[in-house]
C-alpha cells in the first residue's frame, strides 16, 4: 500500500472504528499530508516500503478522515486490535509513531473507543455509586490523606499517623506512590497494623475508614500482596498504573478482588506534559477507566502540580460521565456499561482549596491532602479536622473565613496557608 492509501477525507467512520485525535507537527520539509498519512500507515498495517500485501490486508488500513489545522482524526478498523488487550491497542495507536523522523512532534490527544472493544473490558468494579455505598458517604466529597513523610517512617509511626488522620475525619488514608516494602516499613506488617488502626477509628467515629495500601511491585508479588489485603478484609488496593504497566493493571483488575482500585499516575507527566508531543492525560484516563480502576488522580489546578482548569475539568467529565461530549481537544464517547471512575485531586492541597475544587469539579471527588494535613501547626489530627470543617462549610454554603471563626482548626490552617 502507498502512503496515500491511508488518507480518505470522504470516509465516514462506522461505529466499529476506533478513532484517534492526533496533533501533528511535520518535520522540516515534510508536507502535513505526508506526515498525517504516515502516522495512519505506521500505526496500522503499513511500513516504509510497499510490501505488496494481500488484498484482504488492505481493508485493515487506518484512514485519516479529517484534517483541521494541525489536528487529524484517524479511523482504525476494530479488527486491528485484540479485544481485552490494552497493551496491544496501545502498541498500534501509541507505539512507533512517536519516534518517526517524519514528525517533529506528535501528540495523541484523545481516543474514542467502539462498543465491542469497550465491552471486552470490565471497567470499574464499584464506580462512584459503589464507592459511596461501601464508604457510606452520601453526597459530600470523600477526603483523604497520604501518609507523610512519604518515605522513611517506621511501621508503627506510619500506622499511628494514619490513625490520627482517620480520627480527625479522613475517610481514606493512602500510601505514597514510592512506598512498597522497604526495610524500614515492610508491606505485610504495615498492612496489618494500619488496618487495625482503621478498625479502631471506625469504632470510635462511627464512620467507614479505608486504607489504600500500595501493592505496586513485580506482578506476581503484587498479586500476592493484593491477596493478603483481601484476606485481611481491606477495602482498597492502590497501584501506580504507569510504572506498574497496563498489563499489570489488567491482571489486578481481572482477578476481581473485593477491594476497590485506587490508581496513582506517577510518571505520567513524562509523556503527558509536553502539549506538542506524547500522550495526553485524557488518553491515560480513558485506558484506566476501560481497564477498570475505581478512582484516578487527575490533578488539582490550584495545587503543586501542573494541569489547567480546562484540562482537569474535561478529564473529570471524561471519567465520570456516561456520555461525553466532543470539545476542541476531546472526542465524544458513550461509555455504555462501563461504570464511572471517581476523580482524585491531590498534590499541594490544603483546606483553603476546598471551595475551589468543589465549585469546579463537583462533589463526586476525592480530595487528598498530604502536607496540607500533616503540616497543620498542631499536627495530623487537627489537620484532618480542619479539612472536614472546610468541607462542612462548603456543604452548608458558608464562606470558609466566616466558618473558621468558630472552628479553630480551620482557622489555624487558613492562617498558615492563606496569607
Ligand atoms: C500528594 C502526593 C501525590 C501527588 C501526585 C505527592 O502529596 O502524595 O503523589 O498528588 O500527583 O507526593 O505529591 P501532598 P497527581 O498533598 O503533600 O502534595 O495527583 O497530580 O498525580
Ligand atoms: Mg505522592
């Protein structure tokens, strides 16, 4: 097949095509059309020479069917992909193409997944409704913390810090992304001790408390650790979906443990941050929802990590809605039977950020405060109390400043961070 066979601007995609939206910047001296058709060629059935393939192979060629300035849409016949195999799909649509000399930059902006591929994956086990049900939190956002310092704490202190956070009002306490089973804080011991504290806090507060233990490890070890969480009655497991890999995530989801899956995205910015090149966070979020995480980090806008309001809000909709509308940088998607994923905002948050987050991302959100709880002038317990006070204020539609007059922990937090 010639490169020009991979472009057909009269083509209308069928419901059986997987659609990709790419931003293309050709290399010097290369026409836009040439770069576009080469993207479709290399990501489907073509190569750099005409290999005189059989006629039936030609039908599987991807087609550029729309060009709008630097954005192109490419339709891939679904037969190109093995159903239920996320790495396989990505090896085509997000594979060799990023390294081709013919493009100076190439960005996979969004994907639209056809029904048959959607239905070959389980999607989230619980989704938003399921999580609210087992956590018994009806309509406010869930609040959580990350035990800090992120590494180095001994197991006993880790468990104690978690306990204080729960006692103060956190629903969730999670490990940090780089805590696994280091010498100073071994997995098995940490899991057992921290779950004991979760039970204690549940008894004391009458609220549900969950520990999001990080099971990220080599796949067999990861599965052993998840199994142990199930045996000890944990409610959640946490996995670093990028560093562990999509295959590991599929293995974990398809084991169908009772626990909900919390997805941390550490390393994503290596390929999502450069707007001209790589893979967008939107695409990573699509893959995570498809494979079936229950909650996913999507950014904060106001915190310590990069991510604009437009980007974070659009991802929030993409993972939480059943039918997602098209925008300039997003393709439409009907998620059908695939449940919604609850958005997690984390990174540099403190109680003063709660009104902004709830205004822009809604109530179906997990807000996590690491430094913003443990760095409270009076420590973790009061830091957690301050966060819950901020949530109460917003739920009661009272400005934080006003509410803080009668809520000392919130007042102390705002005095420290809202100067
Ligand atoms: C937050 C956090 C999370 C980031 C990840 C951290 O702690 O534990 O890993 O939120 O980023 O180490 O930064 P702080 P994202 O609350 O102390 O900042 O959610 O954007 O993926
Ligand atoms: Mg972290």
